């Protein structure tokens, strides 16, 4: 089944519980807004019920969030893969 999105909306970070399953344990949808961006984070089961958090950010807040997420992903990548394959480091 294909997901429906609004014009200008993208989805990211849709992690699947099981790669062969269509169920996810969270979702993120991003859409342009007249004064910035709207981010919807959905959790299908939080204490037995679905919850959606909506962040309405102006352009500067959205850029700050994007930089923080990029830095966090880089840190996580370095912890997961501390050196390049085949590198001389010990």
C-alpha cells in the first residue's frame, strides 16, 4: 500500500520493525509551511494508543534542528564505525 502525502511533504526516518513488514514503530513527515516547516512525529503505540507530536518551526528553528540532527547522526556513525575498513588504525 502506498502512503499518501500532501504537496510539499516528504517522509524521512521511517524505520520498519521487520524489514519484511509494512508496520513501523515510528514515522516522521515534514511539510513546508508559509512561515517555516511543520514536522509530524508519529508513534503508533505509546501506552496503548497512537500519538502524534507536531512541531511548527520557523526557518531558523528548522535549520537549528537540522544541524543538531546531522551532528547527532555523525556522532552515532563514528561510535558505530570508529575507523574506516582497512585503515591502519589500531
